C-alpha cells in the first residue's frame, strides 16, 4: 500500500504521563455513528479528528502507542500490514473494521 492512498486518514495523538494514545479513522467515517445491533459506535471529531496523515506518519505513531484505536478499512489495514493487528482481532461495526489495543 503506498502513502498516497493513506493520505486520507485522520489521526489524533494524545499523551499523558502513562500513555501514548493514537486514534486513527478513515476520512469518510469522521463524525458518523456506526450501529450494529445494540452497538452504537461514534467516530467523534473529539477523539479521531486530528490531522490528515500518510501511512508512514501513522506507522511511526502506532509504533510508539501504548493505546491504539482505529476504525475504517484503510486505517485498520495499515496496522494489519505492519503486523500490529491480527486479522482475528477485528470487530466489524456496520461493516466497518475496528481494532484496538493496550500495551501493559
């Protein structure tokens, strides 16, 4: 996957003393609420709406993340391709992939 394809992915990074939190979402999902049965998943501007970045930038931040959260085909596929997310760890909400992890 080349960086041009990934330039349409939003990423927000938040740092605390204990955690480096990276949230990534596909551009078209920002601001939407995904529903699947009882699950209502808000892809909020406050959590995901950082800046548009390319795949190299995403991967640099994901490598440092202690908490990562991603939603959307492009965003999740970036982490899978880099070996950061296993395909069996993906949850689909309204057909869109979602993955997250916490490093202890």
